[in-house]
C-alpha cells in the first residue's frame, strides 16, 4: 500500500482551480485538466515514499500486485483512474476497440500519420461519474430529432442531408450524412451555423444550455465542420453521482464539469472536430458507430454503490460515515473527493489520506479497513471479467 504523488496533465481545456482546491493547495498559472492515477508508460503514477513508478512496481511483481488475473491483463494494470476538471469543451472524439487498436498501432509503427492517432496497441473504453453537474455530447440523435433541427434551420445546404438520412438503413444514412458534413467547405459551414444561430429551435430537442455551448464553439472554430456534427449528437447533463459507460466507437465530447473517469490502459484518441489537435477523419469513419444511441445513465442507490459496466475494471462510489472493511479481489486505487480518511491493511500498515490524494492498494495486501466520514471513489479490477 502506497500514497501516490500528484500526477497532473496540463491540457489547454482544463480548469485552473478545481484540482488544486481538491488537493488543498494554491492554484498555479497553468490549467490542470487531469489528475492521473495509474501505470500507463506515458505518465505513470509515482509513490510518495520511494518515488518509484507504479509501472515499475507492477512489472517487477505482477502476481503480487495484480493477483490471479495478472496474465489476463498481460501483466499490466488494466485501467487509468482520473479526475477531469473541464473548463472548455474537448474535441469530438471516438476510441477504438481492441482489434482496431492493434491494427492501428501496427500501422502506426511505419506511418507518421497513424502514430498521431495510435500510441498503444490497447483498445479504449471508459466510464465517467460526475462530481459536479457535467455536460457532454454522447452518440447520435434519433433521425427524427435531426430532421427537426434541419427543418428549424431552413438552410438549403443543411437540408440536403435529409436525402442521406432517408436511406432504408439508418446507420448507413447517418454515416453518409456525416461524410457530407465533414467534407463541407468553410464558407458553407459559416453560412449554416449563422442560420442555425438566428433560427427558432424551440420546436427541437436543442435547449438553451446546449445553444450556449454551440454559440461559443462557433466563435472558437468558425470554419469547423464539427459544428454541424455537434448538432447531430445527444446533449447530456450528468448530476453528481450519475454514471455513464462510453463504449469504443461511440462519438462523444465532454463540454464542462468535473468527473471521475476510468479508462482502459490506453490513450488512443481519434478526433474528428472542434480541436486544435490532430484530426483523422478517415480513421474516424473506420471505427465510429453510426447507430442512433441514447445514453444509459446510472444513479447510485446505496451508500456503497458499484456501477455496472462490461469492462475489466469497476468503479464504486462510497459515501461513508462509519468504518468499512474490504477484501481485495485484485489491485485498487482509492481517492476521496470529500474529507480525509484512514486506511489500514491486514499487516496493520496505516495511512492518513488527505482529500484529493490517491492511495494504491496491491492485491498482496489481502484486505483493508477504512475509517472516516468521506466520499470515496474506488477503482478495482473486475474479478468476473
């Protein structure tokens, strides 16, 4: 068992104060977008006491750290736990499944363009749980909802998408419409978005909250075809405690808020719009799903609640006001977002863990006890995966 040092990613879209305040320190002059807790080689967590990388610890003793599933996980920690502090919208993006990632990574070894999209042979799926009210885009709207948006705008170039959307096979029609969108020239994009902003959308699913994001994105990326793709995607607001599974192939974009996120041990991201970063439209079309998909939001029903997801990891939200004892099925990482706590393992090793600071618990610790009045999030390997 070890305390982990802060491992901050300073991406441009990050908030300046949420993570520093969570950890009880002054904010700096750089945005702090993500607090990473894991063993990914790009940015492995390091222990406070020995300053040793978690990737090194696991590779040296995979059975002791990962337990009986070590071989199934290729002797790697199968997740990265993160706190995301989202001040500005992230790109519209999608993640590959295992087969797509392996093929993409193999191609990337001999092709510079591919290397910008595939840095790992691992697929990527993720789950998020809101710490504060959080807005995002997730999957594509139903075709009838898209029709209503197009009709409300009344722009002739936008209306041409309806021919594609009327295809007998809905997913093929949606893909064709999005192909048209992402090949639209800058002047037409500006014309359509201007018309949308001046149109009455009260008869559509677009609400005032979503319109504010769209207006801001039009100012930031005025020529970007991703603006029209944005309109075709579901707008979702998560309340604190709400949970969402994001499968490979689902197009999504986080807009604003603060969440606990767990991803596969991979940082493969395929972007297709609304970003200054590399965009790979061809790869987007090869891996994205074009089925209209509604988000399946889970809410906690108990003080200790494990959310459901078809992943090799699980996320549990623990709202504690008394002692908790747990037996380890594999390695775990825990972090409190409200108040401090004390954790003691079977060997009577004990840590006082401050709010916002993670603790690593290897499988070899067997069990532990937690005391404290706190809101904990626990990422563990899924013993049934």
